[in-house]
C-alpha cells in the first residue's frame, strides 16, 4: 500500500499536466474524479491550490509548496522501502512492471542475470497493460516499467527506447518462411485475430487495415496477447503483433513473423524509471540488465527485418 494518498498523486499529475482533462488522459481516471480529489484537498487545507482559467490550471503559491512536498516524498518513499527490505534480510528489492509479452522469456532472462551478478534480490513483478502500469508508476508503486507507448510527459527517465515494427503473425508455411514479407494480396480475405481496444496496438492495426483496404474479417478479438497467439497457432487466423510479442514462439517454430510490404507501422518500446541518482543500487543494476536484454530483442527484430 502506498504511503502517499491517491489524492496527493492526482494533485501532482494535474500540476504537471496543466489541466484536469490532460491529467485524466494520462491516468485513465474520469475528470470528475480528479476534480473531486483536488477540491477535497483544497477543502482539507483550507486554501486554493490552483488558479483555474480557460486554458487550464496553474498552481498557487500554496499549491507549489504542496506539490514540491509530494515530489520529494515520492523520492524518499523509494529510499525508505529499499532500507526496509534490507532490514528484512533482503540484499535488494525492486518493483518491476512489464507487459504480458515480457512475462516469459524476457523475465526469465532478466531474473537469471540479476541473480548471477548480484545474488539474492527480491523482484516484485506486476504484469499489466500500459495504462495500469502508468498509474502504478505515478503512484510510486513501481520502480521500473517495460511497456509499449508510454506517455512521454510523466517526469520519469527513459532508460531505453526502441521502435519495433508490427508484422503479420501466422502459422508457418515453407513459402512464407522463405519469403519473410507479405503484401496486400496475401492478406486480403484472411480471417483475423486482433487486439481489442484495451491494447495500444488496436488503433494502429485498425488504421493499417483501413489504409490497405483489406476486406478481411475479424473472427476474434482479445485483450490478451497470449490468447491471440494461441488462436493463431491453432489456425483460427492471422494477427498483427510486434517481434517482442512473438519472438519466443517464432524461435520454437510455432509462429511466423512477416514484414508487411509497404507499411511502416511500429510500437515504441521503453524502459522507464526514475533518475539514476534517485534509484537504489539494486534498481540501477536491474535497469542495466533490462536494457541489455531489450537490446537483444531489438537486434533480433532487425535480423528478422533483414
């Protein structure tokens, strides 16, 4: 449970966003809920924290004091938690947020590396979509987040960034395996297994399908990349995912990842965290290992594209 209240976190987000609307988009909370948190804090402290105007909100002098305190407390919270873990007999403790596609090969590799190089380390892993990971990062509940399409204005340090192409994912055939690229004619009329609206891939893939004029039918949608992959493996249809989503299955020969001819679509993969000066030694070590592992994934994607 975070030591800082949700209202305090919301206040800091509104301050950095400049408006309730923008804050709502960043943390996936209704504007009315965000406004209620702000009003409750102002009532509790007995003073306005924001000057409201047509284009947004600016902090009052009292608001600046409160937000400065919140930001300082967020840094101290991480230090406190690390020291408590040491008292509990752990050499180090890191809270890592990842997306579903990194819950197998990536996580196993990172965990093995950190244990070999740094001994006993406790890693709390949260598997969720980008929106939920953003909320937990802002609430001080996560130290590092590996995710696609993280908002760039959260005030956190980007430790790694890479563009990963979105390709067509299907059951392997000798012809496609040797070709490695599919075009509109090969995709036309195919049954599709697609990510639903809760996944960041949805809008990009939907736009590509419309742009290419595909009359292919979506026979299934899911918020789970694992479910999508299993349906494709079973022959239900083809899908559109990134190399990071399918690299384990491609390595095993269960799936084929093909570039899409004439299309330049991708997802932005990042490792986000605090400034290294505000991170524990264990968190810095894990961040470095995550970066090295993500670089290998990126290299594999480039090899596939070649």
